C-alpha cells in the first residue's frame, strides 16, 4: 500500500523498493522487504470479499480522519 501511495503501482518497482530505507522505516522493518513474486502471490490470493472489506476499512479510516464531517462541496465541470 505504501508503495502505491508513493506512486509505484507496478510490482516490478518493488524489486528496488524492497531495499528502500524510507519504505522499510514506514513499515517498521530494518531488513529487505518482500520480493515482487511474493507480493504477486499475496495479491492473487485475495478473495473478492477481502477486497470489499478492505475498501470499507479505508473509507472508515478516511472518515475518522476528520474532526467534523466535511462540508458537501458542489463541483462544477
């Protein structure tokens, strides 16, 4: 997730990111992180329901990040 947030959306980017000290610090590890093939197996092993629950969790985290509900803004295109 942290690599995605940092703009590295492809698993082939993770070969170099597994050595990245910043990513290691963010995830709380001081050694090499998972290889792209390990991440691929993890990614492909997720069931649809797990993805739905994870999406709901992200929405909850987003909503909890506000002290007060955000104002409804109208967007004009």
